[in-house]
């Protein structure tokens, strides 16, 4: 009888928590392991690689060869993604137990709000790129006229960038007020503010506002614009179609990865809206009112958001022929500093080859365009018996100079550097080596 009374009393005391989700020991172990490997190891690796890729994308997209409105917007998107990945890298280090005082003090007032601002900027910059492509496809004459005017071109870019930055900052101002540092037994720790635990704030800002502003609006606009762009490009013919189709494919891949990687975040947001009352009642429990599956999906959602921000360079290299060409050229330029250049190029001031970066010594060399080992026509002002340095370079302790002695300057074509064969123009080809 006494035992039954005690059980009934225990049931009455815990009746408010009977609906709260709970986790077994195996589930707690599973969540701990997944948190370490997903939010810690996998996220940190993806973020570090993504930071390097976005930095490289920004550098390449700002080169003169790729300087157009579409690529500059892509560079701005890569900048937002770089900032987001940098903050997520620090967060993943914290999950791995590598938190320090600097990270702790800066998290509530700088890192946490900056992370949300960068995510918002990335989402709305993706929408701005879709709007830019839509205008280029449906209003090509006005678009080309704007692109030829440098002043109007800059004004147009600012017209995209300023609203995105303002929306990102203004919408995330409450993020500066969600957490704070408290001192417990002489040690600092993070805690939620009263605003963050307010039911009205959680319902209207953290759930409804973020669902609409960061989910429904951007995905609806991006999906509609991409459908219109696809239909317009399919109806076109000729070279303009190929150009628009190429850029549209890049945009569609960006949007596809964006939607797939943001879908779990939106689903979790919608689920949280449906269980707000339960979360309020179970706030003091271990799971805070969330079921185990939503906690695990939250781990994966964070990794997918990092993956979305890290995929830019892969998309550009796989689908952008011009971007791939510029990337290979710059990689070969860096690599060729340790490899002897086999071509003849015009040197810059300071004696460095513009293509391979090898230090040259002497006068300006003749540029060799194609094919290999064939030198284009020499200048017509060359006189008979004049020696012209063709390729002067310094390797190790040796200095090699190739010179040509001309006999007839009227027809200067097809000089074979290796065999010294000329077409009725040059009598000898000598190479001297000095130490």
C-alpha cells in the first residue's frame, strides 16, 4: 500500500513532464559520437577546405580575364561564404574542446551575430545573382548597355550589394542580444538572455521570421527566376543561347545545391513551430523538448550548410570553362617558378617572364605564341648582321644567351630555335653559355 502511494505521488509530481521527449543511454552515446564526428571533425575539415576554396575563387574572379557583373556577384557570394565558414570553423574547434578565452568572450557579441549575418548575406546574394541572370536573359539590350558603361556598371553592383548587406545586418540585430557571459564560481560561461528564452521572441522572430525571411521568400524567388531563365534560354538560338545557357547552368547548380543543403534547416524550423508549447514545458530537460531525430538532423544540417558554402570553387571549375582556364594558368604560373620555361616571352620590367615568372636577364625577348619552338616574325627594323638576344635566362650559376645573326631582314619568319634552321633569313644560330 505504501509503495503504491509513493508511485502515485511520483507520477503526480512528474505529470507535467510525461510528454517530454527523452533519450536512452544508447541514444545519448550515439548523439555524443555524431556530434563529435559531424559538428567537430567533418565540419572543421569542410570549413578549412571551403575557406581555401572561397579565397581562391575571390582571387580568380577578380582577375581582369573574368571581370564582369556575373562574376563579381559570384565573388561577393564567395566573400559571404568565406566569413560564414570562418566562424563555423571556430565553432567546430569548440566542439572538439579547443575553446579559449578569446573565443568565449567574442562569441556572444561578435562571432555568433557575424555567423548569422554571413548566412543571411549568402542566401540573399544567391537571390541577387538569380535576379541579375533574369535581367540579362529577358532584357539583353538594356543589360549590355549598362555593362558597357563603367559608371553605370559600378552603380548596378552597389545596387545589389548595399541592400543585401543592410538586410543581413538589420535582420540579425537581435542576435547581439541572445547570449551573454556569466560568471559561475569565478569562471566565465555562456548563458541565454531573457530575450532568447521569451516565448514570443522564439515564436515570432526565431521561428516565423526566420522561416519566412531565410526560407520561403528566397527559395520561392530563386525557384521562380530559375524556371523563367531556363524556359527563355531553351527558346533561344545561336551563339547568344550558348552563352546564356552556360551561365544559367552555373546558376542552376548553385541554386540546386543551395536548396538541397538548406532543406533540413527549413524542415527543422517548421518542426520547431509545431512543438513550441512542448519546448516551453520541457525547457529544463536534457533534450529541451526536441526529439532525438531532430537533434541528429540538426548536426547534419550544420554540416550541409558548410558544404553549401564550400562548393563554389568545385562548381566554377566543373562548369566554367573560362574560370577553369584562368585557374590552370595561375596554377601553372606558380608551379613554373621551379621549372625551366621552354617558351620565349616578352619580359616585364624587372626581368620576369609574364607567363612563368622566371627571372630573365638582358633585353626584351621575342614572344613565342605557338607552336612550341617556333619564334614569330622578328621586327622589320632589324638590320643585317645584327645580333638579337632571343631567350636570356638565369638558372643556378649559369647564364645562357641565345643569339641570332641575320643576313636578310626582308623576310623574317619561322625560326627554329633547336636546330638553327631558318627560311632564307638567318645564316647562323649560336648559343653561348657563361658561368
